[in-house]
């Protein structure tokens, strides 16, 4: 027997396996051989700073072949690490959804998309970016008076950054959706994306001239014709909506379904949260909100794309009539960090952390938005809150004609322009943003062509990424998180 074999310590297979699962430091204080891979947020933040400071820096988008595949895999695992480790059913469901559709893959991999842009456009004016612009993130929702309005409707990724980041992601989104949902060719996709960009410029010119971004709402009576059908659900009664989808036969609480699992034992806990939220938002008992009394609580399953698998609760509040016909439903969804965090160029503005950041985004982007948008803490985690409504509605993209696609894209561009224009009134910007953006978009033809060329390259890269993702998924790449070994 060699001296090396004589000095080798006996293996403790069971304990070693347990330590490999947990990682970290053992009870004896010794370093473990396996540890969880850390998030690379700060590493990419350093990359973004280098892009701004140096003449030429390679980004992940420059990778090809197997190197790109490994980057893609690591990024998606990192973005879903908690859901994978917890064996959340929503994680498997989300990965299957992403595999089945290029548009779903685009929607569900915002971190991958934005890491390719790390540090870009540092010279461009900063706004409160929506962060995840695409045709599905515009729609009808309630304002402060529970009146349906059209506008941007997903604030999970809001962050201060260059205004062009929203235009770039939106342009890519319209191109992919027009192909997959509309069955349209490349030439038509480019025209639709161009309409989105022109709509944005038109909106910015309008608000620069009239300064009405604070008070203007896109309602059924003043919205573009293409948007009016989305208001169809606004006439649906709350009674029918509640009884048809949510309430049990007595109207006293939620009914169990594939979407909802009642957790009535948590009513008192959520009553305290609702009371704290009402105080935070200045919501008084009475009026259409009723006594702000919690009737029931349920866990919500299988909703969203990017947030699929994250914890989500529905809370049922007693309505003013107390007969279950006008009850109010408040949603609490776990807040995640913005996919753009650490990637946008350096600036002087801070939207806040997690739920506070999301609430800030809604308050800035929407004229008289939902009063229940806020932030609470549940079991030590940040959750955002908002009201559910019978008339929340998005466009049926697969039903749009060729002409309707262009009109819808133009309307969305104008809605995004209003959201950005409000960054200096209700956001943290200390200068008039509209003239700066219009100046940065000159010459207009060149600016639009640059965005379209970026989008075409990004779509081609997404196709390759999607194929690599599907291959990795079939080989079990996303069943466990990556570990670092000594």
C-alpha cells in the first residue's frame, strides 16, 4: 500500500452526501467540498461598468456555439435557483412553456436578454424603464376609481435606465409575436415594429408639446379604435365574475380549484397585512372597498410567464353590500429583483427594493393607477400587492389582422411614451425628459433603423438560444442547481 493510500481518510458516504446537499460549513467548522453557486449580479455589474468605461468589451451576446450554450444554461438556472431547489411545480411548468414557444421563451428569459445588453446606451437619457416591454404587457386594468384604462400593465422589472432599453425589448417582442401569434413574414414584422417605434415618437412629441402626461388616461371613449374591443369586459358584472370563478356556493370564501387552494387558517395574518397596506396607501374603510375585512385567503397557482412558480396569494375582502356581490380581491405576489439590476449603465436614481420598486413603477407609469399597488412582507419575503378586477384584459394577438397589428403596435408605443414622460413628474428625474429623448432620437430615420437592426440580430440569437434550451431541457439540465466544488 502506498503512503498516499495509508494517509487517506476513510469516506463517510452518508454525511458527505448530506453536506453536498446543504453546502457551506460543517458543525466542526471545516470547509465543505460543495457549495451553492453564488448569483453573478455583481460580476455583471462590473461588466456593465467596463462597457461604459472602455473602448471595446465583449459581452455574452458575442459568444457562439457551446460557450453560448453554457452561458444560457447557467443564466437560466441562476434565475430560477430558488424554484429549482424547492422543487416548485411551477418551475417545471414554466420550463415546458418556454420550450413550446419562442415568444414564451423570450418573455420568460428577461435576465438572459438583458445580460446581452450589459452597459449599453450609457449616453442615452435615463427614464423609469418598464423593463419588460412586449405586446402582452399592455392591457386594460382598473385605475384609482376602478374605471378601466389602457396602458402598460406589468411593473415587475421596473428600474431606472436608458429609454432605448424598453424600445429595444419592445421591438424584439413585436417581431416575435407578429411571427408566432400573427403568422406574419419578416417584412411585415419589420413594419409592425416600425409602427411601435413611430407611435412612441409621436407620443413623446405630443407630451413634449402639451405637457398632459399626468392627467391623460386612455379610456374607452378616447382610445384608438384598435384598443376599444379590450374594454368589452368592463361591462361584466362583479357578481358574475366572483361567482363564476372564485367564490364557494355560499359566497363566504374561495372555492378550491386547479387555480386556487384555500388557506382559511391564515385569515387573521392577512387581515393584519391588509390593515397595514391600507395605512401605507391611505385607503380608508368604506366606499367601494367596503370595511376592508378579510373573508378568506387562497394560494394562486399557474399564473404568469416570467413569474410562474413564485408564491402568490389571493385575499378576499368583504364588499360594501356584504352579500358577496361586490367583494374585492387583492393579489399578493412575491417580488423578484429586476432582471435589469446591475446591467443598466450607472445613474443617480434609485427605484427602491423589490416590492417598493414595483409599487414605485406603478405610481409613476400609470395615471391614477390602482390604489392597492403596494409592498408588504410575508414570512420575511417582499410581496407586491394589487387589485384583481373583472375587466383586466390583454389583446388577443392571434386574432389581429395585418393592419390591426400595426395599429396596435402604434397604440402601445404611445402608451409607453406616456409612461416614460411621467418619469420627471412623479419619478426622480430632475430635468424635462421629453425634449432630451426627442433630441436623442435624431436623426429619426437612423435611430429607428438602428433599433430594427438590433432587433433582427436579437431575434436570430433568440432562435439559436431556444434550440439550445430545448436540447438542455430534454437532457435534464434544469432539474438541479449548479454547485461549485473544491
